[in-house]
């Protein structure tokens, strides 16, 4: 009983274990973000040769997978391996490579696109629809995918990002060959900025560099199919102009230097329209103005150039390298003359005159090749210097100097006079070009610099040499105004041939040799001195005459008074004579009476004086006896001093060597002081 029960227990346990093993191998639990890859081990057909992934009825790793959940399998027939989902990030794409499938046809790099495989999540449908092994054209956008990693290898790559101010240059690794003679593939529609490789191939996209580019943005592009190179956009800064050269297009005719202009290429940003419109390779007529342009550098090369600036007081003469030949203009106007009559015929005759005078035949109307008759006034121009050559001409007065200043082009002119002296002449020439004459001036000589260097300078130098050689050095200087007039007249005539106006020719300075100048200076000084002396003599004579006249004028009153006085004197004389005769007679009678009276008085006075003299003599005699002769003299001097008749104090004091003054003073004192006379009297 017990052995039977034990045997039964072990049987139940064995059955339970077997059931557990069977259940374990029959049930597969797949997580929410997992898939299960199945492998069929038994009981099935063998895979075709060359295949590595089996279909449902074939032995091997299955193309199909099991999704999240509980799955019941035939025990021991399948083996399941759980793997994570394929996740493509938000800024990523998934590039898919199939491990199994049909072989890619020769000449192809990428497998064809097959339908109904649900973004490579249905491996069996992929194989059933003859999917090809190798790189796939289709890509996986951001998301989570249940893809069999045994059948498909998925690589995560970042999306193509083109930043602002950049462009993406695309090269297709597969497609039809580029047309013979072309550098870039033609544009095809429907590929949505190369995000759909399938549509690109379906519309016969060509392999190689693409004419289309990627503008700034984010793109989900199969980077194995399309190689993208990021480059800078074309930026034309302010004050610049973009000169464009096309690297592809129709051949440029041999007679043309610049390609013809074609419409609707959107400033060279639409290569396809440029080519479809018959755009030619080579330098282009149209230019790019300041701005940002998304130009394919594989198709167009852009070079920066300065804008053309014409200032006030200037015009630009344009020489066109494009347009019809000038000879055709004559034929066109002749045909117009036949249709319109006399006015047009006159225009033809005028044109014929210009076309037959040498280089001026290149001055043509707009639209013809050559020097444009219409000039460009002041302003800023986006000029294509390959199509047009601009000669900026000043229309205001232009001054050309020949002097010793470092700022001028030419040194003073050195000329030799007829008498062999070297003369240095500083000259100023002023010219002007009228705007309407500027094209003809350019046709004659090319530019103002050429005019100055090759016409005006030789002409002025020759003119003054010829004029100086025909006269002496001094006459050349003295006839300066006439020499200037001759030079100006000749210059005006010569410059008219070049359609240039001569405003004036001025002789600023003439320098003669110093020796000659010294001789002339001395001569002039001598002449001036002689003239000065003559003038001085004349001045003195004039002064004498003036003084005489002034004296006569001053004495005129006296002369008149004298004349009147003479007359008065004559009358007075007669009066006096008459009066004197009367007075004389009266005086005579009176004198006789007075004489008698005086005689009587004199006799009385004489008697008086005699008496006084005798008394005085007697008194002096007595004094002399009493005080001596010196005493008497001293008394008389004292009387004279007292009366003021003799000055004791001198008006001048004279002193000198040996005390002459003292001696004189002592002498005078001695004369005044009486000597002491001996006396018989004694004083007690």
C-alpha cells in the first residue's frame, strides 16, 4: 500500500514537473517595451539557399516577432529571445539595413522600396514583397518601433540641421547618370527636400551633385543616400555688388565675353529655371545687390566688387562689352529711314559721319556694343564691371600745374630763349569736359590722365619752347601777357580736337638766370636813380619857384604899403619943405635972439665955473697936503662907490691857478684902502 502510494506520488510529481516544463516552454511573457524573436527548431522546411531569416513554415530564426503580452507556443518547437524596442529620438532618424532579402540589382546601391512592411516592423511582409537586403532608402522618423533586430540593423543618426545663413549642398549616391556635358543633376519633383529617396528615384533623380540645395531648417534625410555638406549662404554686404560666374549651362559664344541675361532664375537661386531658360556658362550679365542669397556654389561662383560711385561734378562714361555690333546700327537706321522718311535719313547721315571718323564710331546708343552715348550722372550704381567699363570724368574745372610744389605732377617748364638763356616757367592750365562731350573725349584719348600725360603736357611744353626760342629772355618776360595769350589760343585749338574746353592758360612765374637778373636789376636801379635825381632837381626848382612866389605873396602887402608910403612921403616932403622954410625963417630969427641970450648966460656961467674950479683946486691942494695923494684918491673912490658909479662886488668871480683872483681882489683892496701916512701926531 505504502509502496504503491509512494510510486503514485512520484508519478504525480513527475507529471507535475513535466507539466511545468511544458508550460515553461509553451508560454512567453513579453514586457511592455520588448519584443520576442522566435527561432523554429523542428518540423519545418529548410530556408532557401542564401537566406538567413526564415518564414513561418521554415526552420530557423523567424522574420516575425512577438509583441508585448502572454504568448502560448508549441512546446520545444520555438525558442524565444526577448529584446528591447528600437527607439528613434526626437532629433534623430533611423537608417535601416536589411540583413536578408533579394539581392540589389547591379548598378544599384540601395534596395528598392517595398510596400506593407509597416516601417520594417513586419519582416515577413518585407520578404514576401521581395524586399532587398542591404541599405534601405526609407528611413525611420522619431518614434518607437518593434523591429526584428535579426532581420534589420537600425542606426540612429541626427537629423540634418541647416542653420540660419547656411545652405545644404546635396550629393545623391544613387540614381540615373547625369546628362552628358552637365555638372549637376537635373531637378526632380516630389522628393520633399530629399526626405523621400523613393520619390527621388521614382522621378528619375540623377546620381551626383544636385542642382537643388537645402535652405535653413531641419530635414529627415537618409544620409547614406544623400550626402549633405553645409556651407555659408552668399552674403553681399552694403557698398558691394556680386559678380556671378555660372559653372554650368549652354556654351558661351566665342564672340561674347558676358553671358546673356535670362529671366526668372530668382537671383541665381533657382538653378533649374536658369538652365531651362537657356542660361549660359561663364560671366553673367545680371549682378547680385546687397542681401543674402541661397545660391548653389557648385553652380555659381560669386565674387564681391565695389559699387560704382559717381560724385557731384562727375559723370561716368560706360563702355559696353555686350550688345549689338555698331556696324549693325547703321543698317537698322537705314531700314528705319526707308520706312519713316526724311527725319530718319538725316539721322542715318549723322550716324554715317560718326561711323566713318575712326575711333569715334564706337560712341553708340544704348543696346549696342561700344562707348555709350548716354552718360551716368552722380549716384551709386551696381555696375557689372565685366559687362561695362566705367570711366569717371570730372565735369568741373580741372587744373594742371607746372611748378615746384610737391603736390603737382609736373616740374616748371625749362625753355631756352633766342639769346641762349635758360628760362624756368611756372604754368597753370585749366580745362573742362562737358558731360555731353565726355563719351567723345573717352573715344579719343581714353581718360583724363591720358589726356594730361599724352596731349596737354607735351603740347604746353612744346608751345612755350617754340615761343621762347623766337624772342630774347628779357622780351619773353616783358611780353608775358602776349606769350600767355598765344599759348592759350594754341591750347584751345588743340583741345577742341579732343572735345575738351580750354578755360584758361596762365603764366604764374618766369624765372630768368640770376646773372641776367642782376644786370637788369642794376640797370633798372641806375635808371631809377637817374630818374630820381632828375625828379629831385625838378622838385628843387619847383621849391625855389614856390618859395619866391610865397615870398612875393608875403611881401605884397609891404610893397603896397611902401608904394603908398612913397606917395605919402612925397606929399609929406612937400609939406615939410614948406613947413621947414617957414620954420627956418622963424628959427633963424629965434636963434639970433637966443644966441644973444646964451652968450650972456655963458659968460655968467663961465665966471661961475671958474670961481668954483679955483675953489676946488684950492681945496684939493689943502687935502693933499693934509692926507696925501692916496687918501684923496680913496675918498673920491668911496664917493663914487657910494653914489653907485663904481661896483665893488664883481658880476663875475674869476679864479685860477696861482690865485689870480685873490691877487686881483687884493689889488683892488689895496687901491681902496689908503696907506697909512706917517704923522707927526701921536695918539695916546
